[in-house]
């Protein structure tokens, strides 16, 4: 599959839908460009999946008990209101 894409004035490109589907790219994923050889104008594109906080849950040891998002939002609002006083 070969698709020609034009680079914008800001140096940006839009990955066509067919390619996004093929590579299973999602919002939040990152893209890595690695040079194939110094003398060639070629790169390898690698997709680095983005991670959500929920996916990382349990990856670190902690003594703090997990609270719900609702609870955390309420506590954050309370702390902010205290700081503003």
C-alpha cells in the first residue's frame, strides 16, 4: 500500500484512515520515527500505544487505597476551595 501525503506549513501530516486502521492507531498513541540509514531519506515508523491511568493501576506498590474518581474529584474540589480562602 502506498499513499502520498502533503506536509503542511507547520510540518504536520494527517495519517489517512486506511493507515490508522491498518496500524490500529488510536488517539493518545505516539509515533516514533527512526532513521533507516544516514545516507538514505527513509525512516521506520513505530506506533507506541498510549496508556490510560486505569491500565497502569497496580503497576506500582502503594499503601494508599484506591478511591473512586467521584471521590477524588470531590476531595480535589474541597482542597481547591480551601486554598482559595
